[in-house]
C-alpha cells in the first residue's frame, strides 16, 4: 500500500501514456487500412495530455525538479535560504490549493449543467475530475519535498529545489 501512495502519480501517468499510445497506434492503423479514423481520438488524446501534464507535475514536485530561479537564494546564508524555501513552498501550496478549489468548482458546474464532450458525448466532468486531484497531489508532493529540504543539515542544499 505504501508503494501505491508513494508512486501514485507515476502509475497514473504510465496508464494514461500506455492508453494514449495504444489509441494513437490503433487510429493510425485504422486510418491506413480504411481511410477513416476514430472520431473521438483527438479528444481522448487531448484529455490524456492534460492529465499527463498535471500528474507529471506531481512527479516533478516529488523529485524537486520544478523549474526554479535560485539566483537570489544561492547568495543567502543557509538559515535565510531555509526561510525563503519555506515561504516559496507555502505560496506554491496556496496556489495549488486554490487551483484545486476552483477546478473542483468547475467540476461541480459541469455536473450541474450536464455539459458533454463534443466527440464522444460523455460528461465533461469525467476528465475534469483529474484536475483537482492532480493539483492536490502536487501540493502534497511539494509539502513532502519541502519537509525533506527543511531537514537537510545546514539548510537547503544548493543542488536541491530552489525558490
């Protein structure tokens, strides 16, 4: 169970990527053999890319590999760098919490209005539900990374997650 919690976003990305690859391949084969393509392929692939982006960001957050500008924090002493990283992490988590809140509101609106996708005519909230979950997961992973950095002896390492 611990493995599933630690690697959730990797598993989600692997399943989505595998499904997208199979769908794209099947569409190419069908198009080559029949001169027709699956109607919903583009829609499904775009939804997959959206979810891959969000859950891939959670992977990057877990590894501390988000793009960072560290020019200011690199010149700070370890104690000030630690505070700067804590402020940065807090602001990032706040932004992600707001993103999760507003995308959950989007999902509620989509459910209430009954909006369906153009190609497959399924409710839009099926895919949109992944957004608040993904944003919440990124926030959790940023908190985990921030705690790990805070515990580093002498402050946050220069090669770690920057601010």
